[in-house]
C-alpha cells in the first residue's frame, strides 16, 4: 500500500516533507534515495510505500 507525501525544497537544500499531520525536515540524499524524485524538483507530491515512510523518519501507527 502506498501513501501520498508532499514536499518542498528549502533554501538550505533540505526537503520539508509532509505526511498527514506530520511535517519533517529530510536531508536531500535520504529524500532522493527513498522517493526517486528528480534532483531538480523543488516541490510536489509523490507516492511512497510504508517502508519509505519509515526510512524518511515518519512515525507510523497501526
């Protein structure tokens, strides 16, 4: 099962990523590795699986 996350690239190069009510900062290398988003992307949304959500740092409940 996949979930939709949204993201925007901060001026520092890190990504601000949102999932449900959670908002986290993710380093670019980790974000690009777990989402396959183009390095040129500055904002958008992408579907990721549960494992990717956990790898990015989101807290997943049952």
